[in-house]
C-alpha cells in the first residue's frame, strides 16, 4: 500500500499523543463526561431488569443480544439476536472500534458482566446491564486492542505508538484488583521500521488454551507470541513480503481459531493487502502455511476476521471491495465473496455462534450472515457509522433520558467530544495519535 494511503488508514487524526506513562484507573459512568450527559446519568439507566420487575440489576441473564457501537454519534445499538431486530439505539457517550468479542461473548451472561472497549487513550470496562463504566486504564497510546482470556481472569492489551507496550490487567469484576495492571512488557527497545520508535504491536488474539496470545507487529514485520502467565515474550517470527515491489508486510490484525490449530493474520501488504494462514498447533512455534493475495480472489484491504464455529471457515472483512471474503481454512482458498454493500471493518458472532453480525459503516446497517446457509439473511438499520460490535446474553434496560439523547445525537447535537476511540477510516476519533 502506498505511503499516502497507509497514512490515511493508520493516522486518521494524526497529531500529538498524551503522556506515554499512562496508567490511571477510575470508576465513573460513561455519560458523566458532559453536563448534558450527566443529566441522563442522574435520570439513571435502570440496569438489567430483575425477575421481580424491580430493575435493580438482579435477575436472570437476558436474551441473546448484539451490541453495535456507532462511531458517528457515540450511541450503541442493541440488537435482539434471536429475532434479528433492533431493540433500541441509546446514547453511550463513548464508542469502540474493536471491543473484545471472542471469549467475552460467553462471559456476558450475568449481573455485573463487563465488556471491554478501546476508548480514549486506553481501554475501559463497561457494565453492559447499566451501560456504565466500571474501570478504565490509560495506556498512553491512542491505538489500543484488547482481548479477554477464556476464563475471564486476564485482559491482554496491545498499545501501539507512542507507547509500544503489552499490558495484562485483572479482568475479574469480583477481584479486589479488578482493572489494575498486573504485568507489562516494554517493547520500545525492539525498534521499528524507518523512524518508528517501536515495533507497533497492533491487535492481539488469545489462544483457546488461555496460555498464549499472538500479536502482529506492524512496524517490524513480525508475529510475536506472548505467554500470559508469566507475562513474557516466548517467540518472534519474521515475516517476509510475497508481493512484487513491496518491502514491508505490515501485519496488523489477527484471530485464533476455536480449536487452537490455526491463526489468521491480516497484512497491510501492497496496494491490496494479504491474508496469512498460520499453523499454531504448537503455539510457541507458529509456522505460516500460506498467504492469500488478490490473485487468490482475496478482497481488498483485509482488516480483521472472525472464524466459524467449526474452525474450518474464516470470514475476512475486506472493506475496500465492500465485501466479506470467505475462506476454507483446510483448503486454504477463497470460496466466496459476500457483498455487504459498503465498507465493513469488523464483525461479531451472536451468542450461539450461528450468525455473524457485520456493521457496515457507510450504510448505517448491520448485515447478518447465516453460517450454515453461507449467505446474508438479514439487514438491520442501526445508528450512525457503526463500526465495532460484541455480543452476550445480558440485555441493558435503557432509560428515557438516554434514548432521547440518542435521538438528539442522531440529529447532530453534540454533547461532548470525550470518550471516543481510535478507529480506521471515517469515524469519531476524538483523540490524536
């Protein structure tokens, strides 16, 4: 990819970043970032409705739910994943481009279920029943990615420039040290390509055994394997270009399969992008099996991916060709290109992992892909510029005040520019790298 287009993608709001040292932990509601939002917070989200109708946050888990974060107006759209219908779009006062959405889906099933979002210059834990902030950690970087371990005990974070660090946080809401950093790795000494002062850890995915995590390093053309406990680097693998005339692979996103055998890595390689398929059956010794290019019918700008419940099918979000590229992982070949009618950068499985929900940022819609049918079966209208998504079986019970604020935000009323997140392309990135 050319330097100009790469800059447009990596730095939509280039400027100066905050303090490199970061590390604040706080507890406050997301809506409290402005006076108007504070009014809504006072009115109060009633939380998960109890079995006795008390609405006090108690009671059983709700029905299958998908949360879509709308970067255009800082709202969240709540989708009923059984009926594939919009329940509500409510003002959140923050937005997330890449919320944790793999193992966390199974954990969002009870009172005090906490979703993890990349917001501001760090990450936030949000109680999905009340849509209020439980904890926040500032990494000192405007570009962050995070994932929860399968047992819910750890949150592992990649913080790109200028921090160039890996963090491990306590992700257990019942713990006395919930939200606090329990270990970190400074990766600046590794350096990076050109004038980059570090390798640019970009995204992170966790092996299903919960013992390892994989990090694509965009500025050093490496795949780094972390051991989660103790928190340390165990392996780094150099990745060489395969596209003619290109001197950098620039791996930036990755997804581990549910069976732990395979790793998908999206590369910002060349003008089109490439997709790597790795064998990670031995997590400490990953081996690249193949790399798909435009010649293999891979869609343009592979950014992120999700893996089907059988671990045999990959769905790669190829935004520049406005489709989702479907890959047979055993055959290592493209089998379909599903037209979503606009730019989609991410997706999330519903709680049953039968359907994949794909926010289409340029059309304010979510496309629903039925895995068994291998096709798009529903289109759901949501808020402005939907980007990130996650799911669970906790249904927030929103109040009239926040719903009214969602309507006003949709009409262009700005309450605050705080609480926005790094994302790629045309979306609400309030901070600057």
